[in-house]
């Protein structure tokens, strides 16, 4: 299977996993990115089986709405059965880097509200140590220079994602060259820098299940 087939197979595996547990009251958390898009398209066929969704981005909300799937504000429904989303990197412990699409803050909030976080990804995302993918950090615009200096102290090289504004009106610094051997510590440390909204390490709240599309099929990892 090529990368697109792996993403599709992973998304289909997530459908197969959740559909038996859907009820007319279920509200699902939905992530962002090309794998999440494939999941949304497959989910559309099952929309009579659940109540609606909460989305982690405007882009995913638009896609859900186009399929006729209800999208709610998280403040209306903050207890979600499942959160389904992709990742830029995942370790065997299911710690993730996310935010390649810039939706990391909303993704982290929605993931926090979910009983089960199901990560869907192709095998290019599998790593032993996080950091080869530049770590996205969402930053309040006026703090850009200060935060960049603090991130350099961590040993990384932050680069401003030019021309990109998050759904929250902020900027992204992508931090290159980090070797993240202690993801929980780096996640906490980075989040404590004044001016950081959040960073793309999902280790304090990792995925619960990883459905990894590989060249020979989908492999399931559970934490
Ligand atoms: C968006 C994300 C995505 O989940 C991540 O970038 C993976 O994207 P894709 O499924 O397109 O490979 O974190 O902010």
C-alpha cells in the first residue's frame, strides 16, 4: 500500500473500531489533516448512528458540514466518546507531535475532552524519538521574538511559519533540530514559556489507540 492507501486504511480501521459503540447520543471529536479528512468522508456514511461532532478546526468543520454532519461548539458538548485525529510523528508509547496543519491548540483541547483518543496515521509517522518533524508551537504574535529566544535555549532552531495564522489568530514557530527524549518534560517546559499558547507534543495526554497503516495492513497499538 502506498502512503495514501495507508491513510485510508487507517481511517477505515477507526470507523470499524468506533461504529459498534456509537449511540444516538454520541458526540465525536474530529481532528484535522488529510488522514482526518479521509475519516470524515467515511464517517458520513454512518451519520444516522450518532448525534454529532465537535471539530478541532474550521477546515474540518466545513468538511463535516458539507457532508450534513452536525458540528457543535465544545462548550455545548464537552464530554466526547472518541477523538479521532492524525499525527506528524508517533512513538511506540503513543506520544505524538501534531500541528503540521497548525490546529494543535484546538486539537489538544478536544483531545482532553475525549474518553478515548484514536490516532490514525501512515507508517511514515512512526519514530522511536520525537523531533525529526519540526515541533509546532502556537505563539501570541507580540511574544514571537521572546519565545523564539527561549526555544533556542532548548537547543532548537525556531522558524516562523510565514503567512500562516491559526484559527485563534496566532502565529506558529516550527522548532527544528530537537531530540525529544523526554516528551512530557519538554511539553510542560515549552508550555510554561510566557507567550506560548501550546505546543504540538501530545505526551501528557497521548493517544490511547494508534491505528498505523503500513505497507502490509493496519497495525493496532494500545497504550
Ligand atoms: C494538524 C495535525 C495533523 O493531524 C497532522 O499534521 C497529520 O496530518 P496528515 O494526516 O495530513 O498527515 O496535527 O494540525
